[in-house]
C-alpha cells in the first residue's frame, strides 16, 4: 500500500477532478488504473516518493474529415478515454518509459536526439518530442515513467497523439513550469509524428487531445490556429456518441493517408497555391478538363470534398450554438456521404475484399433509417478502423446487439471531456 498515493486520490478534490474527467460512475475504476500505474512504476524503478500523475485524453472528430492538413476547419473534442502516466524526474539525462501491455522499455539518451535509422514506435516519438522542445527553446531533462492507455489503437481516437501530448505535458511540468500551451504541444507532437515516425498528419489530433472540451479549430494560419470552445453537448441533447470497431485490416495505411493531402495539394499547386484553402469550386470547374488530365479525377473529387467539408464545419458549429441538433445530425450525415463518395477513404483499393467500414456504415445507416433519428460517418483517417455513430440514448442497447450479431465487433460509448492534458498533482 502506498500511503502517499492513497492520501492524494482519497481527497475530495481528487474525487471531484476524476468525476470531471471520467464521470462519477467511473471514479473507482480510474483510481484503480492510476494505482496500477504507480505499482508498475514501483516494480520497475523503485522509489515512488516523488511521483506525479499525468493524463492526456484521446479525441473524437465530429466535423472536418481530412481538412486540417490543407489549412481547413475542424470540429473535434477531447474524450474520457486517455493515456495516463506515473512519472518522476531524474538527473540522468535519460528518458525511460515502460508502457502497460507492451514489451520492453523505451530508453532515450538526451545527448542524441537526431532521428535513428530503423527506430519506430514510442521511442521515435519521445526522441522527436524532446528534439522539438529543444528546437523551440524549451528545457528538457530525464524522467522515468510507467504509461497506460485505454485509447483504442487504430481507432481514429488518436492514441498516438494522446501519447505525444502526454510526453509534452510531462516535460512541461518537470522542466518548464507547465508553461507550454496546447498549441505548442500540438506543434511539437506533429513535428515528432511527421519527421520521426513518418506519419503525414496535420495538427487536429494533437490539438483536440491537448486542449480539452469540444472545440472548433481554424488552421488558416497553421502556426497560430484559431481555437473556439463550443458550448452544448450531445449528451445533454439526448444523444450518445458511439465509436464502432469495424474489424478492419491492420495493414500499413501510411500511403493511403498520405495520398489525400498529396492529391489535394496537387490540385492547389495547379493554381500556384499550396493548399486547397485558397481555392473555390468555381476555380476548379473553370479548369476541370485540365485538372482531370494532370492531377486525376480522384484528386479533383478530394479537393471538392475539402471545400464543402470546410464550409460544413462552420454550419455545424452554428447549429450546435443554436441548439439545432437535427441540423447537426444532417451535417454529420453529409460529411459521411462526402467522405465515402468524394474523399474515398472508406476502404483500401489494394484490399477491396475487406470493406469493414463500408459494411458497418451500411448496417448503421439502415438502423438509423428504421428508428428515424441519428447520424453516422467514417471516423478519423479512414480506410480501416472505426466509424462514429450519434444515436438517441435509448437506441444504443439495441444498436449494440445489432452490431454484435451482424459485424461481430464492439462499440464504445464516448463522452466529451472538458479537461485536456494535465498533471493531476497540479490541480490537487
């Protein structure tokens, strides 16, 4: 029994904080998670007297599918599923991280932060984040950490961004007086993911994980994104947010993901600009025959998806503010249709026999048509993984049974979490 841990998490302030982060019904289960994290730290590193506890949420994308990387708008939210850590600063100049459920330890010597040939996974991300801190003038130092995550991998809930933001929060707390804001964490997380992990992501994932709450982000100026917190929740309006695993393949999807920003930018560059944010549909129509020849039809379709999706985010935000939830659902449905028909990120061309997302969407659309309420769409990068369904609370149990009986996969209810990346000790 660790008296220090029990004293911290038994306090009224801790229980109130955990209720905010996870919901009161989850409080005891979450305390057990942090306790296991502390015990894992103790088993690996020993002394737990100076331990601090950290959390970085996953995220859900509600609007703006594949818009951020072309300087677009998104609607996203932090969720209650998160990556947590028990960590302590050390003066060795080495970062050591063990992750629950994964073999081995990631050990990063801070004297060598250049990308390492063949290095991947958590070690590459930690190295890239530490280098990003240095590049932006922030201090770095060693720490030991035991990490645990219930953000489903390959789910579009951004398990990698959640981990990146967690490491940023640890370094910010231990060595920078917690001065790093959500935007800088996101820039450094993106830097590590792009250059050390070869994943061509935008900043949507990291921003939603670091900020907290439901937010709309405008990436027109990527270095200074405009962020607005959006009031109102699906839960209060009578709807549950549900993530459905589609049983998709586990192939490397990097090329599929990269093809989307690359093709969008090819259309933009035909007009002498870098991103689709600087285009209009009329510009594309005016040179359609030429663009079809030079960039290909799919690139044109993806650019048109971008333009409509970008506008749709603004309409979604206004509908939420006005409490017009049927319009919100209409826009989610329209986003899903555009992603399927125009963006074309529902399945991989190379493995067309496996269409888990398409099949699960078909089952879900038929269910929504029957009950007369709700919406669904691909969630996250696409090609494999999960979908998002928005359903009346009372319909979730029946839908769960339907998905288990037909697709044989799982669904997970998520809810918006108002607190972003955090060191719990700081708030207690």
